[in-house]
C-alpha cells in the first residue's frame, strides 16, 4: 500500500504543477467552459499514460540508443508550444461566438503530452523511481494510479479556468488573459531550450 501512496504522491506533484498542458486546460476552461474542455483533459491524460507505459516497457532504451531522437522530440515540443502561444495571443477574445475556434480536441491533448518535455521527464523519473527493473505488473499499476491522478489534476486546471470565465466575460478581458497564457507558454518553450 505504501508503494501506491508513493506513486500517487509522485503523480500528483508531476501532474498538478504548472506546465504547458495545464496552461492550455486553464485557458480552455476560461474560453470554452469545463464541459468542452473535457476532451483536452481526457486526451492529455490518455496521451501521458500511453507514454508512461511505453517508457516503462522499454522506450527509454530506444532513446539511449538514439540520443538525437530525444533532441528532435524536444525541438518539436518547443515548436508546438510556440505555435500554441501564437494561437492564444492571436485569439480575439470572443466567448461563445458562433464562428469562434473550438476547444482543444482529445487528439490535441494527447499529442501535446507527447511533445511536452515535462511529460517525458516525469515518465523517465517516475519509471526510474518505481519500476526500475521494468516489471510489467508495476508498470501497469503505476499507469493506473497515474491515470486517475493526471485526469483529476488537469481537470482541476480546466475547472479553475471555468471559474475565471465569470470574470473574463468581455472580449478585452479574455484577450488579456489569453495573451498572459500565451506569454507563459512561450516562456515555458524558451526555458526548455536552455542547457
């Protein structure tokens, strides 16, 4: 039981702390509401858990054989974060407009995790701490714990955005909020390029 509690504590710290996926969940909740943001929350959770399982079952060995692949994933992640920051900054701030953009999709959330360096670090660190020997039973146990914790954590960010929605009910306020979120994403991306 203590192993599951340790896994849950690790998953909570890694999942609920600010990062690109959570910033998008917050922004989505603010702009589109909690219900519409659930696709992003579910996609981000499932995408992360798939990455975690693959890492536990041997993906880390592939990365050790081809270290350049790690750099490619990192650069793709930075490019994706900068693209998302640009999209947020360019948003007009209209809520519930008939021609407005749609909330992030499930696939968007999943792909975002695969391009998120924070997710890769959490997978490597978590598997190293709890499943160093690659035992399949522990990999699946850790994944099950992470599935619940990650979903609730990212969901909390979407809910917080929904709460903010009441204060951002005008286009100017939403534009300012989106630009702040865009700046945070851009800073996250630039930070990832530092050695």
